[in-house]
């Protein structure tokens, strides 16, 4: 008789394969946007590399549009000298009054830390920047960067640590993105006039091409347009009933957010009193950590 234990183990590893296969195949999930050969889908669709040289950056975007979801990407940033470069992973709708939720990684000279620049752009208006250092070297390994976007709040996470939350407070005059479907975008481009140490450190083009790697894209999200009871009317979730739809920060999440913001935040529009001499934006008055 065969061992009764073998079967479940075999089954488990089969499930494991199915799940990791589902966790994104770039051939199925994305379109290359620009950059020709500088964007490459490799390893049977598991890896994308984006490169930047003096002539061009590169980028890709999701085939699908989504209205709410959790978006995960594993990224390994440009090693060595990355001054003047910006590597991104973001959500955006289209047009002049678009909404956008940004992760931008500002490069630096060799050995100096990247800055994670986050922004939320609503109806074409930005100005809600928060910036962070990371608590690890993002060029050594792949790390998980996530955006949770549901009707109640936006949560931006690094390796499951929430670094930023933007709430749908319902304050008069404070917007929240609820009605424009977004695509996921990932790009690499040059911003040597401002990205590194305020623009003082320029790109060393002799080190080009600069290359970042992307893996494990997973959109657990409501695809637009379609219909399902788990998603807003006119969109559908491939994985019904998942946690992101009601996700907000609990006690543990708030503690982690406080930790990240106390130790690693380098800029917060909410405390930029020079920029807002007549008072910071209204949503900033709600909570110290957000
Ligand atoms: C680059 O390194 C310098 C020096 O450590 C630091 O002040 C700066 O914030 C870092 N990041 C960027 C993007 O300039």
C-alpha cells in the first residue's frame, strides 16, 4: 500500500504551483508601453527588466483596467550608481483629470540611499507627496511593494509594512478616487534635474544602461468593466471575498505605520508649513500619521 501521506503533499505542491503561476504572468498581464528592447519579458513571463539609457527609458502597463484592488509587485532596483533615475510602480487612470497612486524610487549615487516617493493625484491635482528611506537595500534583493485601494482607504505597503494611508474621510472639498478605473504602470525614466539630492547629483551616463527588475505582479482586483456582487457594479473580482476589499489598518497596522513614519519618513506634505503658510490641506488635520 502506498503511504497515505504522500498524496496530500503532492497535492499541496501542485496547488502551490498553480497559485504561483496565477500570481502573474507578464505575457498575459501587461503590454510594453515604450522603450523597445529596453523592456524585456524574460523567464517565461516571470520577470521583466526595464532599462534606461541616454536615448530613452522604458515601461509597461497592465492590459486590464481596475476599479479597486490590491496590487503587488516585487522589485529589485538599479544597483550601484543610480543617480538621476526614477523607477516607478503606480496606478493611474487616463486624461487631464486622472487619478493616480504612485510609488517612485529616486536613485542615488553608489552607496547612498534611494528615496521612496509616494504621491496621490486626484482629478489631475497632485501635491500630496510623502517620502521615505527604506530599512533595507532595495538593490540587493526583490522586495514587495503593494497598493491597496478600496472605497474606504488607500494603503501603501513595503514588505507588508504600511508606510502610508489615505482615507476617504468624506471631508467637503477633499477628494477620494472612486469612479475612474486605473491601470498599473511600471516605468523607468531620467529626472536628473530633481531626483537626486534635489538635482545636485546628475546621472553618470557612462554607467548606462540602468536596469530595474520586476517580478510577481499580482492584481487581486476588480477588473473594469464587468459585473460581480463582490465588486462595484460594472467590475469583477477574480478572487471574490478577499481581504483587501475591507482592509483598513488595525492596531498592529497603525503601530507599523507609526514606526515607518517616525523612523523613515523624510518628507511629508502635511508638515510642509512653508509650502502651506495659510494651513496644510484639510485631510492633514485629521490624523498625525497618515
Ligand atoms: C541620497 O543620499 C543623500 C546622502 O545620504 C541623501 O541626503 C538623499 O536623501 C538620498 N536620496 C536622494 C534621492 O537624493
